[in-house]
């Protein structure tokens, strides 16, 4: 990186709210999980591509099941923690 570019970056000031807004948006995008309805609303070629990827990557839906079980396990652990905190 050139010294000129570094100086240009130093001169640029980002407001704290703008940075927070970007971080919130980044977090939202990183945690995005499309719903079946959203996928079904995609154009047919894209829907077929996603379906084919899913079929090729996890033909027996083992990974999908494991992911679902992992999420369920985490939710149950949180529920148990909440119940313990009540007593």
C-alpha cells in the first residue's frame, strides 16, 4: 500500500453510528438463512441449482438433520439454563 493511500485512509473519518450500522448489517448477512418460501420464489433455474447443490452435497440429508439437531440441542440447553435460574 502506498503512503498516499495510507494518508487518504487516515483522513477519512467514519462516524461511530455508521460503523455500528455496518456491523449490524454484516451480522445480519452472516446469519441469513433463507426460508423455503424465499427459495421457492426464486426463478426456476436458480431453484434447480440450489436443489441440485443440496442433493449433491447431502444426498441423505444427514448434514441437514445434524444441523437441525445441533440447533435444537442449543435451544434446549438455553431452556434448561433459564429453568435453573428461575429456581
